[in-house]
C-alpha cells in the first residue's frame, strides 16, 4: 500500500498494511532542518522555500504517512487585522497571539468586521500567501503519493486567536455571549475560506480542524452552545465545496459522561468523520468508546515525554505497549501528543514512526 | 438553597455585582474587612478551586469568580490597617518556569494564596532561574517557592531551579512546591521538591503546611 491507501484504509475501518502515522507540527520540521521560527517568518513575511524544503525533507526522512503542508500557526490573519504575533524561539510550537490583539475592546469590533469582509486568504496576509506557496510546492513534489491535509481552527478557538486576548475572550463567554456568537461565526466563516484556499493550492484529503479549548478550557455545555454549530457549518461547507470529510482535533478529557455526550453530538449532529485527541484519552478507551461505539476512526496518542526524551529504545517499547492495547486496531492511526516539543530530534520521531509501522503491521499481534 | 452564606455563594457564582453590594453592606454594618475576607470570600474561592478539581468548573467559570473576588479585594484590602491588617501567613514567590507561558492555573493559585493571607510575589510566566533566585534572596526568612509547568518539556526547568536554590545557599529556608498538569508525586520526589498539589485549593493547604513546617 502507498501512504494514501494506508490512510484511506483507516478511514474506511479496513486493515492497512501497517498503521499510518500523523505528522508533528510544522515547527518540528523546521527545527530539525536547523531553522528557528524567526528565521522562517515574521509579522508580515514567510519564507516559502525554507518551509517547503523542511516539509519535503521530513516526509522523506521521518516517514510520516500524512502531510499538513500549511504551518500550524494561530497567528495567521492577525497582523493585517491590527494585532501583533509572537514568534518564539525556544519551545515554540508556532507563531502565536499576544495581548495586542485586533479587538482589544468592543469598540474595535466594527472596524475588524469591515476588514474581515474584504479579507482575501491568498493576498491580505503575506504569511498566508507564503503558506499557500508551500502547499503548491509540496503538492507538485509529492501530491500523488501522500495525503495533503488543509488545517485551521474553528469556533471559539478560531475567534480567540483571530480577535481577542485570551483572558478577555474567556471572560466574554459569560459577560457577552451574544458577541461571542458573532465572533465565532465570523471566525468560522474565515476559517472555511482559508481552508478552501489551501484546497485550491493543492491539498487533496480530509480537512483537519482543531478546537483546542475542547473540554480542557471550557465545559461541554459551553462547547455545545458555541462550537457545535460552527463545527457543523465547517463540515458541511468543506463537503459541499470540496467533497471532503473533516477530522477534528480536540483537547480535554472526553471520558466524563457530559464530555462524551458532547463528543457523540460532534459525530451525529456535526458530522465529523474522525478524531485526533490529546493525552487525556488513552488508546484502549479510544478504540472501545470512539471507534467501536461511535463508529468513527481516530488517532491514538503516544506519550509526549517519551518522544521528547527518548531514547529510541524507550519510544519503541512505548509504541509496542500501546499497540498491544488496541485489539484489532481497525480505524486507528498513530499521532503525536501536542506536548511534543518542536526541538525534539528527528531521530526520536523516526524511531516512533518506524516502531509504529513495525509493531502496527496488520493483522496486529 | 445554598449551603453557603450569601456572599460566599456570590463569589462562587462569580456575581460581581452582588459581591460588591454585599461587601459594601457588611462594611456599613461594621463587619471587619478581615472577617469578610477570611470567613466569606476565601471559602468561596476555595470552593471554586474544588469545583474545578471535580470537573464542574472550567476556566471561564473560575475567571468569573476571580474577577468578583478581585473586585471585593479592591474594597477590603485598603481598609486593613493597624490591628486589622492581614497577618501574613507566609511569603510565596510563584511563577511558571522558563519556556512555559501558561498562567491561568498559576494565577488562580496566586490569588487563593493571597486571599488566604500569604504575601505573594508573582513573577509571571517563562521565568528564568536567575529571576527566581533574585526574588528569593530579596525576602528574608522562610519563603515558599512555587513553580508551575503545564507542558511536559518544561518540567526539566524545575530541577535546574532547585539546584540553583541549593547552590545559592537558600535551600534551608526555602520550601519548594511544584504544580501543573504533567507534575506527578513521583516527579516531585525525584527532583527533591517539598510537595505538589492536584488543584488550586490543595495548593493552599500545602503552602500552609510548608509555611508552618
């Protein structure tokens, strides 16, 4: 099987030849290529050549089975709207937001709404234009062999990153929920257009969206109120515009009754096809409760500390132990934890990918 | 019907308007600021911490209560002078370790500690080792150092700080507590810290015990 077929088998709950592996974020690919984030991007520029080289090298040398050629970056769109992004060096997952956001008070909202109405994902933010160039380059090089996945946030996460300082937004949830609904609606529409631009640049597989507040930062009840409609809107639009399904990355403990009820609604009402959880959800729980009970594929997560620290032998042992918990393993693929530092050496990632392919040969032992 | 007094419940509910109304009314009646704080408001925030630990409250609910608490503190604290002034239970230096920018949990602990009578020096996030040491040196006598880390990779900074505390000759008078999602008891023991707590409310209990030990 090639990488595309492998991923397709997981989606269809069939046995692949071996368990495919989801990639770690762009910044790890950059670090392993010897770059730090400030060498690749700034407030209004983006070095597409360096990022292309990093992505292609990572696909080839680490061996991921899926590629996310956009930069997992929650600063996209922010500088043109009037905010300032931070570009970390150490432990830097991505360019992120600061306390200088486009909407510092509600008085800023009409101005930002007008700017959003004219926002062109291919032109308004030079960083996004650079990202689309990377997608085009990677697509031309390896688009036939590997699934290229577009990615952005949805709902409250998208709104917080685009518009408001973190703590202010979290207060808005109670103090002005109607305004929050306006913000999440507009942010989700923007996210859909950004994802569309990534498809037009060459992405060719499922959409990967993320709602990182999940049940980590807000209650399942708030998730249902603010995010469920947005997730559904995004799923429907991606299907309509591009004929593609959507996978959701969501943080938090989904094992509590109320959280699981929310998860069920994300599948049955919003139509999400698959999940990528964080470290709160162990592999055997995911197999039993998500794949077997809800009937959707999902990623299982290797402990972040193991991949960061290594050594390779420990990583291999952890992967083996994990795969031994998941029965027939149908509907599952391996993914890295969000806690894995970008500055983790490729040697560790390679050990992790190779171990997954080796111990995850189907039928699983 | 709530089991808590009205002011305590208003803090738990994060009802800032009601909190301020009741605080002002109590002051008019002659209730001491110290009593308002320790008998009503602090128990409210401790309950908020417990609700968070139980998975009933999440960050927005906690922030809402914290805002109500801050509003009330702004009234009662300036009134505490002379014999009514808050006797410090202990001194705490707190911060998220170098590389870690997560602060909501740390801020909640700092607020609860302050509300519980500790003098708190909050150094913020991504605090370098030298900054921790300077802050500890600046305070005489017994001091509690509180370090937080919310992602596994930044845990490695904690033993670095502990070693620096030892090398600065401060370990005898500095008690060290560590916390954050990836911090386990095993890790705490391994690095030689004095304790860890699973939630903000327990952190106050731990700090109180360390201050008295």
